[in-house]
């Protein structure tokens, strides 16, 4: 069952009440006994559990570094595969 937060309009006490979703809104203040209480809109709690979620499977892991790109020359240098490549010297493209 969900828990709802209420504020008493008489004493301004904020309290929590567990109710069924199908129950009508309303609560009695535990501090002063007033029934003039307003349901507050609050951010709900939400926690992903189990495998397949970021918090358990992907957090803290880093992707492997990309492998250097090798061109047609095969020497592995940035200029590899171009006319500036020492391995390509003397070849006709």
C-alpha cells in the first residue's frame, strides 16, 4: 500500500498515512485530532533493482579505449595509407 503525506490545517503538522489507492483522500491528525488535513504532492521513491539497470550493471564500468585505426599502408601511423606514409613510399596508388 502506498504512503501519503498530509498536512494538518489546524496545527501544520506534516505526517504520513498508509492507505489503499482506492480509499478516498483524508486523514486525522495524530497531533491535534483534526480531520482538516490536506494530502501533499511529494516525489515518490523509485529504486531500480535487478540486472539490466544502470545502477547495477553499468555504473563504474568504463568502455574500453577505441583501437587505433589502421589504413591501407599497414604501418599504423596517422599518415598511413597516404602519400606521406613511409610504407607507401615508392608505390603507385
